[in-house]
């Protein structure tokens, strides 16, 4: 199409349809695209907005055509919220979030769990309680004497909020056990025993080639259960020295020396120490010696102080008493045992004629059995002792039938605490005997007393021309069990009657 044939896109508008003003777009509303070049006639044919003018139409008013503006209308600007409103919303959101956090924390949905109280529970129950909440449990043990297997502490403590990733340690009571301390020094061993709870540790020393101060043995043995008050004995190595055996019984002292590879010899001495115990050693306790050396032991005599020290007979081992009487020149006269109690019924006599009777009824010298068994040497017990003096063995003045003679014999026998005396002039005899007849030719003095749980008696006198002196001792219950009412309630009356008038 030739240029001249082109027609302008002219739209006829009535004057009242024309816009009165044209609004200029704001600077920030201007399109940023560049306008395309004007279309030529050919291109206009493809323009949807192109409408060719018919000549006949030029004489007629045309309906105006609405053409959209090439400039897009901008959206209306939204009205902004006030700042205080935004701040309020933010605060409300934070508050809601905080409430949710606090609530879920209080429900323990996060942030760990609260440790429950498990003290006093068994270890098994405590572990179940804690693991059910998600905790892992570690167990520590504390030695105790009783209430074993019970939780005594918990870490963390009850009521504390703890992280589930951290273990909970419960401390449980457990049985004490002897630690293995053999080979330790004495200080290390006693410390270890102290930590284990031992409160009663006894140290004993033994000669050995080990380093002095080294523990050789522990009793009870290692790993043995015990309670804190049990005695635990440590045997400690020491250089070869004389062990402290003073105060020990003779047999125990000999055994201790033997364990230390030492020999022993014994000398009996008079001493105030307990009968049969070591009072001295030679070499002295603690002195260095060599294996196999002999240690001399001075032992408090296990025998009576003298054959007439009758109360001491009860304190002597029957076997030692038999040996002692033999050493003192007393030969076995008869020997048997009482059917009840197993006490000895034996008699001994020396060349001078003194007689010792071991009997349950020392107030009477009768009923000597024909048997000659050495029952004391076999260990038969002493139930009572009777000593009959000869004239030559009496102490000075001991034959005098008076209180002076009585006290002389008492001193020879070691008797004290004279309680009652009687003579032929005031003795009380049973009503069923002829007292005048019995006492017509009798002459005597009898005294009795009590000493260290024993009752003793001394009788000097006889009937007719004869005079004898006897002493006896017996446990006090021997007479306390008798009815002495017919003898005026006095032991001396009973002893005089039985000894003088019933043989």
C-alpha cells in the first residue's frame, strides 16, 4: 500500500466527550518500557484497534471508540498499620510462645526430668523408678553392717531437674569385706581396713625373713564378709626377737615361741602374778635372737604355795596338782571318782604320815576306796580337800586346843576370816544323840570361816587320849545347801560332830 493511501486513525469525538484535563502520570508511575515505533499502513491492518474510515461515514457523526490507555493503572496503595498495633501483636505472639514453652517445660516434654525420691528403696526398685523416666543409672556401693541393698543417697538429689543425657548415680549399702592386705606395710594395711570399716584391728608379730613391718597374714582372710565390730588380726613380720609372752599362760607362751622358730625352757617361781603365767623372759622381750635360740621362761608357780595351802588346790590344774604332790613326796594311797559330778576321790600320804584327801565330803575322812587309779593325773576335778597333820608337820603351837593353836594352823593353811568357833563346852549337837555320853571324853576346838567363795575349817582335839589336827576346804555351797538347824545353824558344830563322833 502506497503512503498516500494510508489513512490516519482519527476518531471523531463530540466536544462534550472530550476530557477537560489530561492527568500527567507521576514520575514513579511512568512506564519504564520504551515506546515502539509508529506502525506503517501494512502493520495497521493487523492492529486490532484499527478501523478504516468509510467516505460516507465522514458526513456522519461516529460512535467514539474506547481505547485503553497504554499506561497501566497502578494499584491503590494499602493503608499502613499503626506501629503500636504491630508492637502489640508482637508482644502477644511472644507471650503465647512463652506460655507454650512454659507449659511444655512444666509437663517435662523437654528440658529433662525431675529426679524422684528413691532413698530408702531397694536398689532394684530405685533403678526401675529412674529408668522408667528415661534416666540411665549408675550404682555405687557403701559398706554397711545392716540394711544391705538399700539406697542411701542419690546424685543428683531428689527434686532436681536433670538432663536425661546425664546418668544418675545411686549409692547402695553393701556387705563389708576384708580387703587383701597381705604384703602391705602395717600402715597401709590398717588404713585399708579402716576404709573398709574395721574398728577392731589387733596386731601380732611373728619372726620372719620378710621385710619387718610387712603383713604376713590377716584373719579373717581376704574377701570374708564382716561387720565393723569384728576383730581383725594382722600378723606382722619382725626381725627375730623375743616376742612379748609375759602374762601369757605357760602353754600359750611356749606355742608362741615355737611359731617364731624359738625354743623354750621353764622355771617355776613364786610370784603374785596369776598362777601358771609368764612373769619374765631371758633374754628380755624384744631382744634380738637367732632362729632356734632358747628363751628361758620364768613362770608363776602353777602349784599350791605349800601342801597345806588347801584353797589353792582349787585353782590348780588337776594334772599339775598330781605332779606337785608327787614332787612334794606324797604317794597315791587310793584313787577313784565319784559317780556324780566326776570329781576325784583320792588320797595321798607322805613318809611322815601326813595325809591329803581329795573328796566331796572333807568333813569326814572315811570311805576310802580300794582302787588306786591316778584320777588327778587324768584330769578329775577337785571337789574338796582335807589335810591331816602329823605331830612333826604341825606349825609351832598348832597342837594347842585353844584359839592360839587354831590361828597357828590357820596361818599354815593360808586361812583368814575366822567366823565361828566351838569347843566341847558349847558345841550344839542333834537332839537324837546322847550328847553327855559323846562329850564325856571329848576335848577339842573347831573354827570355821569363809574366804574367796570357799568355807574352811580347822579342828584340834579328839576323844580320850588321842589328839589330832585336821584342816579342810570346800566350796561354800557345800554347806549352804545343808539344814544345819539341829547344829545351831553353825558349820563348826556340824564339822566337829561328823569328824569326832561319826567315824
